[in-house]
C-alpha cells in the first residue's frame, strides 16, 4: 500500500501503519511543529503563463489568481483565487496552545498530507465515557484545513472507541457539530473556540446517546434491516449478501473488534460500531491518506453519520 501521509508526529501508540515521529507526552507546540514536519509556511506568488509560439514565448501575469507554494522546498501546492486565505501550518498547532496550557487537552497527532496540501492536529480532551463491560470511549478535538480548495478549515469533536480505534463525529441534535471557516475569510481561533462551546454539554449529550445504544437489544431482523437502509443493499434470499453488507454483518455477529463486549453484543451500539469499523479500517483505499480523508471528511464520514442517525431511531 502506498502512503501519502508525508509527515506526522504522535504520542502514545503508533498510528496508521507505523508512520510518523513519536514524541514523549507534554511537548511544546514548537516541538510538535518540528516533529510533525510543519516548520514551514505557505507562500504565494502571482500566476504566470506563457503565450505565443515556442520560439517566441511571452509570459503574462494573471491578476485574479495566485500560486501557493511551500517556503522550504518551493514545491507548488495549488492555484487559487486572490481571495483565498490559507491557514498556515503553525496556526493549526497554535490553535491548541491555550487549550493545552490550560489543562484538559493533550495533542496526540498532527501532520501534513499530500505534500502539505492538507494539515491537521488532533487533541485528546479530558472527557471519556465507560459503557458496560469496561467499553471506553474518549473525546477528541480535531482541527483540519487544506490549501488546495478541497477542504475548508474545520473544527469538530470526535470520539474514539479504545478497543478498536473506531472514530465517530459527535452528532449534536439538530447541529452538525462542525465549525467551518471558508478560505474567503480570515481564520480566527478565538471565534472558532467560542462557536465550538468547549464545555461538558456536547460530550454529555453524546454520552447519553451511546449509553442508550448500548442498552438497546437488536434482533437479527433489525440488524439486517438497519444495514440494508444504511448501505443501500439487500440480503439475498439464501441469507447471503453482496459485500460490503455481508462484511459488516459478520463484524456485528462477532468478528469485529469489541463485538463480544457486553455493551456491543447484539446491541445497537455494536451494530453502529460494526459499520464504523468497516468504514475506518476495512474499506479498500488507494492510500492511508485517502482512508483517513474519507473517515474524517468524505464518504466514510457521511456514511457513519447516517448510521448514527439510523441507530438512534432504534432507541426512540
């Protein structure tokens, strides 16, 4: 498998196939910046293009677009409009400085994807929930951005189930639970933090949802109906099914990590985690970069959000 996670730093266990530089806990933002390969800045220059025959080339400048490039290698990152306001690699990490220094947050992973076109940092909060059978789920805060137009700057809370590293973005009632900053405006960390509402209410609400799912028994008929609704596929008359629906059902039936735990065995929580495990760890991907991008921002994230909504309907 090819890897496009160009630079990354982490604490605790080695993530994503052993890539990245391991740091001891409690490091400064400056140490994170160096270890994560984010000690560079995004520079810009006007777009120039050639016109005329090959023997008489002339160069002109576009007044409406600019090239973004790395300050260290001068490698191009993207061509964007002059209104585009990139978020610098240092800004991604600086976002967490006050949160870490105040206590309760600890940076756990940070890095650059696709040669620096996408940047992210993930911090563990001091919040966690322990479901029956010692099934532990921890809360994290993710900040990510891009400089190629594929992703606006986003900040949101996500959960990680310890036994299997399944990730699930917190769904907060009618809110998507995501603060998005378009690149047409300047990134303001203070405003983003205020919009996130860094209190206990978001996690408390999500914790109640998890407990409801863990306490809701699910029959075989309900499990099959759930998967058909979420995945848009149908089980065949002989009980078999086309993948991926069969794979997810097998994970729910005992092959998934933590499927035999009291909280998950034949419950709506176990059913949801069979889908998240498949999405985060079992789907085919050209690279770990693509898998991570899908799980957090793309098709995988959308599928997990749909699964959560359907699972909560079982508890209504």
